[in-house]
């Protein structure tokens, strides 16, 4: 089960806008993230914080040609937060 679900919006390498979830789980080794878009997937190693997970995923996406990335938290455990949370932008 996800600890948090973050919404990620961006333009893919072909210029299409999309949004997908970044599922973040937590266990005794730390926080890990999983992102999938079409045939492309990313799974992070364990990090000490959720911010570090997002900070690991975003540059990898940018390196693959994704641009104008922004994220915000949608869920923490089962609590819906999206409408109250601000977007964080990662411009290339």
C-alpha cells in the first residue's frame, strides 16, 4: 500500500502533456518511489524522505527528455490532500 501518492504533470519527449502518479511506499529501509509512463518505469532506491524520492525521480525524467515537470501530493495514506496542496515546479 502506498504511503503517499504524488501527481506528476509534465510534457513527454514528444511534446504531449500527461499526468501520472508517483507511488511512494515506506518500510524500515526508507521511502521508495515508483513511476510509470507508457513503457517507461522508474523505481528508486530507499531514501530518508519523500522529498528525496521526488528529487531522485525528477532529474532522471529530465535526462530522458521530459520537461516542465511539476508535482503535488494527492494522498497521504488514505487522506485526500490534493486541493489544499501547492504544485512544485521543476523547470528544465
